[in-house]
C-alpha cells in the first residue's frame, strides 16, 4: 500500500473544488483508492485502518489533484500544433489538416508522432485522453501502442469518412465499417483496461447516414464510447443542415443514426438550440468544451455557464491542433476567459464560470463526459488513483510564492500560471508513469 499525507484537492458531485488540508489517501497495489481521510492523526488512522504509518508526506507547497482528462484531442495533428492558425475551420481542414492526416499511411511516421504526443500530454498532466486518430487502421493501432507503452489511459478512435472530401481521404462505407470492427477487436483482445476503442465518425458532414448508422450499431454491439464534432461554426451547421434535409437539425442527424448515447461526447457545441440541449440531456450526451480552438479558428464562444445550468455534462478539450497548446491548463484558462468575455454582454446577474468550475470540468467533469466517473475523476474509495503531485516551489518553477499565500492561493497560481515544471509526479492507476525532468 502507498499512503500520501498532505493537501488533497478534488471535485465532488456537489462541490466543484474541495480542499482537504490534512488529507490522507491510501492506494492499494492494484492502484485502487482504499481510503480518503481528512485527519492529521496519522498514527490513529494507521491503527484504525491497518497500515504502516510510513507515508509520503507532502510539503506545504505541494498538493495532489486528480489527473487531467482531455476529452477531445487529434493526435495526428500534433505536428501542426502552434502553426497554421490563419484560416477558419472548414478552410483550415482542407488546406492544412487533411493533407497532414493523409501522411499516416506511413507507419514509421505515425509511430514517431504518436510517441511524442502521448509523452507530451502526459508531461502536461493529462492522465486520460480521448484521441481521434485517422482513417488508417494500422496507424490507429500505433496510437494504442504509444498510449499503452507510456501508461496513459485513453479512448482511441479510428476515424470514419465516406463522403464530401477528396478521394484520397475517403473510405468506402463497407470497408470503413469492416476496418473499424477489426480495430475494435484488436484493441479489446489486448485486455488492457486503460485503452478503450472509441467509435469516431469524423463529423456528420463527411459521413453518410449509412456509415453513421453502422457505427451506431457497432457502438451498441460492443458497448463503446462515441466521439465526434457538432455545432462548431456557423458554416459547419449550415453545411450539415443543407446536406441532410430529411432530418430536422444537426442533432437529429446523429440521434436518428444511433450516435447519441450516454457514452457520447460531442466537441464544441457552440451553436446549440433549445431543442439540441434538451435532446442531448435526454440522451446523456456530453460536451467537450474546446475554447482554444473555438477562438483560434474564429468559430465562436461556447457558453459553458449555460450548458452547466441546463444540466449537461461538460468537460474540457485541448483540440490539438485547432487548439494551439497540448496542456489542459491552457484549456482551463481559456474556458475561464471565454466565460468572462461572454459575461461582459450579459445581464449583471449572469455568472461566468469560476476557476473551481473549470477545475471540475478538467477532472470530474471530463470523467462524466467520457462515462468514466465510476473509475476516475476524483478521490473516492474504490476509484483508480489517477493523480498529479503539484509543487509550487519546485526548483524549476517560474511561479513565485510567498509565506502569506494560502493553499487556495497556491491552487489558483497553479491553474493560472503553472505548467509542467510544477507537475512533479504523474500517476495512472496507482503507477508513477512520469515525473518532471525524467
């Protein structure tokens, strides 16, 4: 058993941020959380529960938080991160993104990129990522290999595309479904509880109803998560509604094709109608809020407060490379800034999201969106210990602290100013998978 004593910071169902100043957490050899206490009497606790009181004591500048959960990231786009940000969404896809993704027919290229993106996101504190791969089955398995070898928890989707793109990017419908089922079976055959295949129709505009219906059936057959894009930009919404006149609206396309389930996450969701919100809530569909890419590609600003107040599940996504940074800290900050910007033009009683709300979206909220909240997302007995040990006075930290700073101040400093240099140790299912400088 491993026992950690010090400040624990996490979210609960009722509270977006709970701080246990005298926290004690025990983790068994399988990586499960055995107990969580807020008790400074470690000796009495050791007798009560039955463990060796030799523990990992945190310093006053350290605290432990749940690992970050990136609910939307395009692993193959990683080489373009921080570049090619001069076009809006649809033009950006055709000019830069699809040509890059076509290169993943080269397995050596795929392996090199995927190793780097997994290592980078892990170093930034992402213990769980919901990855889009490409249409290439072999390269998609290479992404599974990378996540598995690094110890990252991941949902990984082989993308599906069968219309409205140049021939070199499109699949035949039957072949796309066949390759997807083969991908699913190969991933499941590994019996790695950390890696889950995800059904991944790229977006409604480049998938026929036949393809989406087939993918919906695969999700049902294997009880798998589903991920896609929806209502990201006005041009995208217009394109889809004109493409599918037989359906009532964008959400109706996905729903009628079996894509909307309680394990579905839709990225962006900037331009939702009241009908969309009601249908998503009824089906249990989650939202991946991607503020960086929404701003970088000039798509719009999603009202996170409105989504939360309507009872939708909301997590955060980096959306690399539409988003220009692979760190979830960037997503947290831009989610807050976006909400503040929206509030400027709203009535005085409008409440932008707080830093606590954004923290919850990056942890427990992300787990809810990915239907993993029974396993990860916060510190509860029986859940896996996916965690980050944060030190605001690490030797390489670029943040200055002062004696009068409270633990609340340190947490805010990390969320608004910290980076990977403050993330000292990274745990997935109780195993240390990375540490700063190593």
